[in-house]
C-alpha cells in the first residue's frame, strides 16, 4: 500500500468527470451518513478517484491503491497535507468498489464536510437499490431462505424511501437507530437476487408509504407503533398474532438485574427510595407487552415506563418489553420474557420460519403489515 504524503495533483479536464450522479435507470438515490463527528479518518483507494471541491469545481487526483489521512482544518478539509475547501466529494469514473473507510468498502460517491468542533461528517451518495445490497446482509443472515430475504428487501426499501428528504443534510444513518448498512461487505448472489427480483417494490397503505419497521423476534405477537413509541397507529402497524417464531432461539430470554441498578434507575426518575421491596408489571398493551412497571419501595410506589428501564439497563440483555415473569432472587430480580427488539412490524425470525414452510415473500409481508399494497415506488 502506498502512503501519499505529497500534494495532490490538480486536474484541468476538458470533459467532466464521470460519476454516479443520477442516471435515469438507477431510480431514487439516497444519502447515508456513514460517519458523524469524526475527528479524522484514513481513506484507502482501490481505483483512481477524484476529490472535487464542491464550491470551486476544482478536481484533484487520488491515486489507486493508496492511503490518505483526512482531517478537518478549521472550515476546510486537509487531505495528505493539501488544504481543500469544504465540502469535498470523492468521485470515480467506474462503478467498482474503491474506497475503504474503517475496514468497510463503499461503492457510492463520498461527501466529506467539515463541521463544528473540528470534526468531519462523511456521507455516501448512491442508488437506493445499491444501498439495499449493504443493508440486507447486515439486517438478515444471507443464508436465510430467499423468500425471507425478499421480504426484508421490500421492507428495507420502503423504510429507506420514507426517509429520503432533500431538505436535510442526509437521509439515513448506517446504524441500528434506523437500519444497519455496512457498505459492500458480505454481498453474495442471494442478496443480489433478493434485491433485484423485488426491484422497486414498496409497501403502501391508502396510497402512502408506510414506515416499514422490523425487528428480530416478536415472541408470539407483534406490537403496535402506538404502544412502542406513542405514534399514531395505522392498520399495517397495529400488531398481529405470530405463531411462526416460536422455534427461534430468541423466542425466550432471562435477564438478571441487580437491586442496586434498579434503585439507581428509579432515583434518576425522581424517587427518593433507599430500598426496593418489590417489582411487578403494572400495565400491558394489547400484544401482552409490559408498558409500565410498579416498584414498591420504602418510600411508597414508583411507576416507570418499561422502555426507559430497558434503555437504561441495555437493550442487548434486556431483550424486549414482552415480560412474562419478574422474580426476586439474591441481590436483585430476574426478568423473563419473549422476543427481541421493539416488536413493531415484521418479525424477522417469523419471516424466516414462514419462508421455510413455503410461504412466498408477498404473503409474509401481508401477514406482518396487514392491509398494505405491494406496488412500485413510482
């Protein structure tokens, strides 16, 4: 690997640089925030690319198979010691994988912007269908049945398209707060088939895109968007019984919470208690999930939202709000429950088992999003 320390070469080209900037057959494009507030980054190229100063139109050459240090320099961006006006866009004349950031390869055009505090935001611009190649293997195992992967492709396409908004700096992030995106990592023939065979298909209700939420395992009944987040509920996100995910290893879980951690939590919510005497489910939603817990303490009772406690203790161990048992044990309490995730929309484990039983992807989608029309995004 060549490490570039010299100044970049300024190119004066008669013809514009060819870049993936909106061919008609690509469909919608999406902007993915792959880094936010990064102090610096190391960029590695696998092909010749150009750094374009968006404000001035100046182009600089970055050599193939080279490494570059990039950092903010006030309101500008420094690349291999060369000061460039922010923002800059990295472009290439072909469609090969060409940029490696943080161990991941990215195929789209990369925008780098200096932001407050001497930080950088890095945003990838790419066709929506190419974006889905990087989402599917991060959100669902590429080895799962093809019909489940197709259902995931349609749900993820719908979810992403719902968030495209030119008025914002970017459309989506690459983390689990939206849907995970890992660039071109782990793409295989099954992922490509799942995306291409459903190309352009989305979920609509009464002519409008739905927010096609999905999660790992519902535990026997999906949740409504209203009970999970207080959002106005529509029929496709009202919640449905799900007998299909019961064979999943994520169907049941147990979690131990030390009494000291629970006490500290309720104290952060205004309780003056010094001792917890008991914990129980206080209210449930129609799917059977706990919406609130009641703590009995030496200073009376304290009611809390389960979503807040789960966030405080950690969503990985405290896997869902579908609590089936709370038992006092030495030094704390044992919580038992079902499912993993918020529970709204498509249950991925249920989709897997439906596909294994021969259900086609459209039937899977209509089960988890009742009332939707599966149609093209146009």
